[in-house]
């Protein structure tokens, strides 16, 4: 399972300078390299340069790259930058080449990619050096109130903020049990006394349902000090899904269950689906024709079968499939296909085993009911069954259902004959929603191709 990212912060104000320098790096490199490769090359390929800049920024924003600058782990920052540059550059290059009729040489593209990546590396290393050596970080004396996990997590993350040094004096709580890595200094009354002495610059209070009344009392008492007081809400009570912190007319709001596809992310995902489905449908059109003829010649009935499924936000959609059974169940008693199922047609078992029966769903993607990557849609009757048995089951419908997904890549495809298997599938679906990015989608698509569509549990 992947590391759980709790919340997504707003972009720090200083990130705008890094964005400007990155754009200048692309612009300058493209100007020089284009002039070396082509006569009057810069003016000729200005559109390509602007397209790369746009795609690079899209990739950076969707991956929250500029939200995590100045990481203490330089190699992790560089690797993240390389991923963003790879995704942005080659996406723009492929689109530009298709539109312009492959007017740019591969050597030219590789030179641009490598030289710009090296320049990025130098710029980001320079920023890191300036930040660590030329600016003297301010030292803040910090205390924590309560021993909840959000406080411990914040204390660990302070070490990843080299531009501000935090001197953690200790934690204060009514319970005298120790906390790993943080020394207990006393109870709430001792906290107030130390705060009045001016021992702290900042106090972080971890709120909880159990001690909420005591916390309110402490906060009121701290009004008689000059300390900056921060409240950490008890968010770990919930299994967060794409959690974010907003302000609406200066009123703080925190989402607990949310979708990743808002604003720019929604546009990026839709473009990904439209472009991907058009390319795939063009490539597989001969296969679609052969399968359609085979179905018509081997069994009576229509070529396509449509079934009600839950789409985004739980709205019912019609999902298209090649008919693989002698019956077309779409009511309150839909039985999952099993091994040696007598309902299968002569070629039905092969179609289901190889997932070829799912190919018409690319038309669902094209019209906007589905995505190429997302949680697999289940029959409505199965949704109604499992939503009462699995906590958080319906959260998988915060995004469009997909033709392939993270659960299927990890082996949870086909028949789910036990509740445990369905719970595992849902866990992977929610993990996909938490960590969605364009690169994650590409990874799933590539793994689907590499691992193949054949599954031992698909009947």
C-alpha cells in the first residue's frame, strides 16, 4: 500500500519565484538549442516552447510539486522534478508532433529534454544552497499540548523545514505517559505558567473529543500570554479522502471526503480520457469488428449488452460490453459470473477471460460516463449489497468508474466471492483516489499492458 497523504496544502508564496526561474530555464534552453539545430529555429518553434511550458506547469500543479519545495531530502526533490519534467515535456512533444506532422527530430527533442533537465538541477541546487547558507533560519521555541497523532506528525515534519528551525521544548498533558521523541514537561497548569514566562514562541494544541473542554479552558488562559497559539483539529478520527483545507470568506473549512477532480485536475483528467480513448478506439477498431462478427455468428441475440452501473457521485450510467452470455441480466438479481458458468456463450468465456468484452467501454469514456483509469463499476444490486457491509464503499464513486484500475493491477479483478476480496478491492480503489496524478494513471495503463488483460479470476 502507498504512503497516506493526509492533506494538500496551498502553494507557498515563495514558490512563485521558483516557477518563474523554471519557465525562464525552459525558454532560454529552447532558444539556444533551436537556434543550433534549425535556421531561424526559435521563431519557428515558439509554439512548441509555449506548449511545453503549459504542459510542464500542468504536470507540476497536478503533482503538487511546488507545494513541497525546500524538502530536506534533495534527491527526493530532484526525482520529483524529473518526473514532472518527463511527463510535461513528452506529453507536449507527442501532441505537437501529431499536429505538426512530425516536424521535429528525435535528436533535437532528446537534446532539449536532457539539457533542460540539467539546467533545472543546477537551478534547484542553487536555490537550496542560497536558502541553507545565505539566509539564517529563525529559531522558534515550540510546545505541544496533547499527545494526539496529529501533533506527533507535525513535530516530525518540522525537521523537513530547513528555512525555519523549531526547538521543540516538550509536550504538556494531564496524562503523565511519555511520548516517543518528545519530553513531557508538565500538565496544563504548568503550560500556562511557562507560557507567561515567555518560554515559547508557538504552542500547538492537539484537540480531541475526550479533552475538548480542557482544551477550551487552556486556550482562554493562553490569551493572557504573547504566544502564538495553533489548533490542530482531531482529523485522524476519520479515514480521509483527498482532504483539503479551504477558507470561505475567511471561514476555515476542511474537507473530509472529497474528489481529486476539481478545477484544473478535472480538465486534465478529461483531456487524458478524450485523447486516450480516441487513440485506443482507432487502434482497436479492427478487433472490435472481428469480435462483433464472431458474436453474431456463434449465438443469437444482440452484439452489445448494456447494464446499469453506478457512475460518479452514484448516478446510474449505461455501461457497454460485448455480449458474452446467453442471458442479459440487468435487474435486482444479477449473479456474478463463475468458473464454467453455463450462461456463457461459445466465445463468451474467452472474451471475459481476456477482458475483450470490456472494449466497448472506451465509447463510455469518450462520451464522459467513464474514465480509462478508475475504480471498476459494479452492478447496481452489488453496490446496494456492499455499501451496507463495507465502510467507505460508496466513496469509490467520488470519481468516474474506469476500464482498468489500481485494484485490478494488484490482482483484485473478476469474481469477488468473499467479502474480504471486495474489501481489498475497495481499499485499492480509495488508495487510487487519494494519490491520483497523471503519472499514476500512466503507470496503471502501462502495468495493464505489461501484465496483460488475462486473469485467472475473470469468468
